[in-house]
C-alpha cells in the first residue's frame, strides 16, 4: 500500500528526436541545421559547495550554489557552409562568390557565440540556450570513408549572457522560448527534418 497519493500518466513518457535551430551573432533569424544522425544530447551539471564546521567535522551543515554548466552535442550529418561556420567559430568567412572559410589568426581574438534551440518533435519542453559556444577546447573529427555515413559531432557550451535578467542568463526549459527578450510561444514545424534521438543527462556535483 502506497504511503502517499500516487499519480500515473503515460502521456508524460516521451520518446523521439528533436529539431535543432541556431542563430549566430550576425544572423537575423534562427536557422534549421538540417538532418542529424546519432542523436542530440544535453548534459547539465549543478555544482554546489559544502559548508562545514569544526563541531560536525566532514558532515555538511549547509550548501551554497556553485554554478551550473551546460553542454549540448548535436551530431550533424548535413555538410553545409552554414553548418561549417557554426562549428568552426575561429574561422573567417572570406565572402565573395565562393563559399570559403580561412583559419589562422592571432590569439586573443573574440570568439563568436550564438543562440541554440532544441525542440522535441513530440511537443515536450523546449531547450533554449542563450549564448552557445561551439566546439571550444574540443576536437572536430571528419572521416572520409566508403562504408560509414559522415557525421560531425558539434558540442556547444552554454555561457552566461549578462545582458539578461539575473536568474535567466544561461538557458531555459519549457513550452516557451525567448528570442527577443520577451517570451514567444513555441509551435512545432512538421516540415523540418528531425534528429534521430534526443537525450538529457542532469547531474548534481557537490564540491568540498
């Protein structure tokens, strides 16, 4: 016999891919990144600091917020010029008639950020990362083979957008996203091509 009131609703059980949208610093609108293959994953780590006293030894008496880190990995399988620019944030778009990125600039240059939206196709909660940095301190591997589909793992790191109100500077999860400073309702777009799967890993990591 249950100790407390129970409530089960199978409609809350989710499965399925998601649409991925990106808006770079110089873009005027969000862009759909196209097909993905291998899934989309989000990892959120909530850090805390334990406060202790001599009287209780190693037993924490209180804990304070130590910050939140967020990573989102999108396995891209459409090799477009816009996706390349999104992945290689230190590259320079030379413009002109062709589509070319060049690399090699002095250290200390400002890096480019963008907004990332992950919209599950089943209508569940949307993830909106306000300041997503692509592939910082991580390798991008490109394979050219005859027996495997080409996939590019693009890892985004969430950073603080201090132009926003306190408490809403990293990301949000819910049925609305905020693209102009005011909330806008999310509507599914059935014409988009979804990713294969989406998963979320949320962990809590205390620090002594």
